[in-house]
C-alpha cells in the first residue's frame, strides 16, 4: 500500500468522461467545414446510389423566385423541406430532393428595365432577344447566390443539377403543356374583365394580388326612370370612372324597395326638393343622410315584379350614352350597404360580367345589344368607348389616382344626376409586385376553361380538380376546405400576359375565323426548336419555320402574349417529376407505391398548389401530388409583419453568421409551423439555451462511451437499465410517429424532454457514481455503458435530420472516418421488445418517491445543513404497502444519490417533508454516518474496513485493485 494512501488524489483512477467534443459549438466556423466534407465525400451521390431500388418519396420543390437574397420565410421553407427529406431517407426511402427556381416574369423584367431607365434607354427599343438574354443572365446570377445561401442552411439536394423554368428543356415542356390545352379545346381567347396593372402593363392573376388600404371617391348616382312615379334608381359606387361602362342596374327580388320623395333640403343641395328616388327600404335613411336631405317621405312600396323589365336612362345620357339601362335581377345584391341597387359595368367586374352574359338572351329579345365596351386601355386611359372622357386617366403609370373620377363626378353634377359624394378608406386590390392599385378592365386575353367538357360529359377542369382534392392528403387538414373553396368559386384561368420575358402562348390563330391551329406537326416543330434554342425561337421569326409549307403566315397570327408564370411553375411536375429518371415516381394512382409531397406556405393554396392542380388535371386528369403540407408566415416577436421601415427584419444570414445554421434549424423544429411563427432575439436566446443543454448531454454521452468495451445482454442488466431501454423504445415510437405526421415540434420535444428529464436529470445523474467509481468488471457499470451506446445511436440518428451539422460532429467524434457520415446511416431504431410495461410502472413509482427525497434535500441544501446529497441519509416513510414492497429490492440511496437511506412503513412524523402531488410519501432528512470515502465521496461507516485501502469504501477498494492490476498488465 502506498505510504500516502490517506492523502492520495484518486481522480486519475476514476472512469471520468473523456472526449475532444468541445463544449462550445463554434457553429459559424465549423458548419462550412462540414459542407466541404460532404462535397468531398460525395454525400449526395452516395445517398442516391445506396437508395437505388427503394420506394421513392419525392418532395417536389416549389420554385422560389430568382431575384434577391433569401429572407427568413425562405429559410423556414427550405429547412422544413430538408427535415422531411432527411427523415424519409433515414427511414428507408429513396428521398431525392431536386431544388428549383422560377425564372420568368415581371419582377425580373422590371429589374432589367430599371437598368435601361438608368441609362436613359427605352426597353421597347431593345431587340426582344437581347432583352430576354439580359433577363436570363439576371436570373442565373441570383440562382447562384440563392443556391449558396440554401446550401449554407444545411439543405441536401442536387445542387449541381437543379431545375429552372428557363432551361431550354423546361421551356419546351411548358410549350407542350399549353399546346395540349389548345389541342383538347380548353384554351380559348375571350374578352372578360380581368385585373390589370397599369404600372406593369399586364394582366394579373388572383395569386398576384394583395389588399392594402386605399381611399376611393364614392358617389350616389340617379338613373332616371319613366315608370314608377318618375323616380330615379339610385346606385352607389366606389369607382366613378366605371360609369361610362355602365350597361345595367342589378336588384334583388329578396329586398324590399320603395319610392321616396325629398321634402326638405338646402337650396344648393344636389338632392333637390321634389326629386323621387327608388331605394331599398333598409338603406333609405342612410342614403338621405349622406345626401344631406333634411326631410323625405315614402310614396309607395315596390316589389320585384314591379322592377322586372324596367329600363332606365343612363345618367350621362346627354354626353352620348343614349342607350337604355335595363334592371336585372342578381343574386349578389344585398341591403348591407349602398342603396340596394348595384351599378353594373360588365367590363369592370366579374359579377357584373356574369350577370350581363347570363342575361344575353333576354337582352337580345328586348332589342338591347349585349356588346361589352372597352372603356379603358392598357395605359389606364379612358377610350373612345367612354365619350366625353376619352384620354382621362384612371391610374397613372406611377400607380397614382388619375383625373377620370373627378371628370365623371363633374359631369354628373352638370347633368343633375349626382345625389351625394364622399370618400371611403377600404381594402383594395394591389399588385403584390409594384404595391400599386389595379383596375378591372375588359380586354382580350387567353383563358383556360373551368367548366367546358374535356373528354366527355361533366368531365371539366373544375370537376377533375375537385375530385383530385378528395384524393389528396392535407396537412393540416383545414387546407382541404380552403383549396376546395377556391376551386369551386374560381373563374376561368387567365393565362396570358403582355410582357416579353417568359414562355409564349405558342399557338397560331386563323386571322379570319379566329380558330386555333391544331396540327401535331406544327406543335412538334415548336417543341423541337424550344429544346434546342429555348423559347427565344418563338420571337426570332415570323412563325414560318413552325408553319412550314402547310400554312401561310399571311393567314395565321402568331400569338405575341407570354404565359402567366403560374402556368410555368404549375407545369414543373411535367418537366421535373415526369422527365428526370432520378425522380419519375410511380405513384399509387398509377399502380405504384411512390409518394409525392408538395410543401409550401399557406398562401400557395391560391398559388402554386392551385396552379399545379389545374395544370396537371387539365393534361393528366389528376393532381401532381399525393399530399400537401403547409406552413405559416414568420412574424417578429410582437407578432408584426417584418418590414424594413419598422426595422424588425430578421435575416437568416445574420443568424447563421452569429449563431450557426443549426440554431436557425432548431428554431424551425421547435416552432408550431402550422400557424404563423415568431422570431427575434429573445426567442433565439431560448433556442440557443435549448441547444446548449442538448449539446452538453451529447458531450457527456461521448465522454462516458470512451470507456465502452463491450455490450451486456439485456437479460443480464439491472432493472434500471432495462427501464431506460423501455423508455427509449417508448420515446423512439413517439418520435417516429411525429416525424411521419410532419410534427417536428412534437418529435423534437419528445427527444429533448427525454434527454433532459429522463437522462440528464435522472438516469445519468443516478449512474454517474457507478460509471465513474465502480470496478471495471462491474456489471452495473458495463450495463449502463451498453444502454448509453443504444441511447447514443438512436438519439443521434433521430437528431440528424433536424440538426445535421451537430449530429455529424457528434457521430464522427464517436466513429471517426475518412468518408463516413451519420447521414448515410438509417435510423437506429430502438427495439420494441425492450418494452416492459410492468417494469415501467414500477419505476415510474420509484421516480415519484425519488422526487420527494430530492425535494427534501433541496431544502436542506438551501439551509446549508448539507452541501452535497451524499452527506445525507434520510428516512423515507411509505404508506402504500405495495409501493413499500416494491422498494425491497431497490437501492433507493443509489437512486436518490445519498450515502444511505432508511425506508419505513407508515405516514411518518408531522414535520416530515411531503409533496401534495405525491401523497403517501414522507421524508425526514438526516446526516449520513461514517467517514467520507476519498475516492467516491460517499459517507459510510464501512470506510476503513479494508486494511489495504483504509480511506475507501470496500467498493472503491475493489475498484483500485482492478485498476492497479490493469496498470501492471499494461506495463
């Protein structure tokens, strides 16, 4: 025995954790190193090779727009996609992710035009091919920037060969898709009121509209009647400039109307004494108040039958509007606001248009022309179809209010037809790009039918889309009703745009008949040219190369319009899923087992989900996806929309630079993304704290496993180890179910709670003494290391899809390899035969007893009666005899981390410590008796019983004998 045995430092003899895994992550510096490593070892390519022949799980990427740095919403979206792909890959699927970009359309055109304007050039004077090349170059530059930013997030995918809507092969396929619509009779040129941006000089789709507050001029206008006491029908509108386009007045058969006479008004009032107005009874008082009428009386009630067939004179009759204005019954008319009569300009509103068209037969029978005037041109000026106002501006090219409203109002005053005027602040449609107001304008456009039969009776695009919705999974489920409601009510799809950068509507129209040319040979020549040269081929000549010798260019018009970019992105399935051999899923609907998921923000129910559904149903009769997953939007910590003017923008690049991509990813998976998410410094601080706890637990496991040298069979393990394996199997099932349901918040919460509550705060805490101090041969110690090994493999692989950088660092710290990676591993699933419910019930009760003991010791420590729990030897009283019996074969002192414990039956003395939520357990604190072991620090009367090691417990003395024997053997 050494002469200094009583003063020896035994720390070198303990099996303390040993690891080079740093406590401080240094993610901003380390993560790029892992990205380089993954590229060096060909991680993506090896994943594809190892997955060959598996069932495909395809998350088809909704293409972001290639025109700027990524914002926090992009980061949320791409991280969620990456987590889905990684979880499915590690679950045994071939989950190939191919990123993509939307490249055509107005925002890029605008940026290129800005460059021209800065040089004093006019875009219209630039050759269209050269202009398109500049647009292509602009998009290509941003694709490169965004690709690097997406990869920095840790997103794995085919970054070397992404898809883009501007690839020649993609443009050729988009052309084939629109030609299919033409061939099947679904594409037509028509005249309807569409939303038009004067600023951008193009038609807009619903998905390109957002609503902002706007101040409108409002007018109450009288339309004279010959019938009904010589009264005038009064309408109310927020768009006076549309009155030149008025052709009818709508009323409701469900509303009670009356004829009212003004009995008292100021001399200079627009509404004069003796004038008679027809109004909805429920709205008359409000109208007269707005008109500053001091007195009025009701002359008679008017029924729907009284209104049927009536015609009024246009209020601007004297300016050339000499046609009659019929009263038409309309379901959209209410008495909630206005006058109960609706000004109907079929060229300026969908409901107006529908009512006018549906009344066509009755109008013609009455000798009324159903022609719809074109009162506003592409520049926002009133046309010759608006006599008296030609050249007046509705909206300027800057997006400001023009002079048309004031001109019309002044004309109404002069004609004596203005009853009242005012202003109204309300939500009005604006372009989501220019943020400027739009107008409804009747103009020739190309449409896709929603309700025309395609291949048989009742086989319409709408019916196909609604049937496809029923066959689609929705996460969350309320997305189904949202998308279905949009499809049920949407008008025909406006697919034409009057711009230059995009795929053209590549059809020819006969100049005399207006019929679309349907010829497979022409279509094939177009597609072949696009494959070789891109869509530029359409603009490079007069079309003769496509018409060939079969048709003359003098007889056919080459359509100049380009396609709505939503058609481009809605067609991506046709040139990504259908044409890439590394994807090409064979879906259940086709008799296969592969699965296709689309994942985007909830706004895409009216955007990409919507257009993809219509495009695929029109050409293939089914949806391009099996399931839709949606997420909310990112707000600041106060729940406000992010805005540069407010200064609350949180940029993903800043988070990565300061904290690392895994912190950003952890924020994503800790958030409930089904609703709008919040982010800010305090939220990120909470995220970082959670990461630190998680990392420390991983580090401890790595340190403990440095001493692992062989597994112990489960049947030979102590009960506590078998209980922890039961809990691991239980938690692993929870995580698996959460991952399959895309509930990553729940999955991470299960993992994190298990790590912190079950492991760090309980199991590891209990077993540190055995791991550090037991002899090398100890079954408890070796069994614990076996359990930690199982925990490590399962939890690190489960963590890998969420925090790929941290999981990789952790895995390689344990299993160093030149070309290995945790991301090449499958999930290390916990064995479900580890489950032991009776054992688990027993140990959950034991843990409850432990809580009371530790609660009592916390009070003792706070009062400084003890320093460490090893200084205590409490007495525990148990009322429940069954629970008391359970503790017979349990070393409760080991579980409670005390030097000794006495367990007795009964309720215990009154002064004992108790916890209300754990009845029947009482604890009386007491100090441990004996001496403190110099190696394990336990206080025991047995210290000194071993003559060779008088300052140690017998357990520690045996550990020292084995330690010295091993050292001598190694020497």
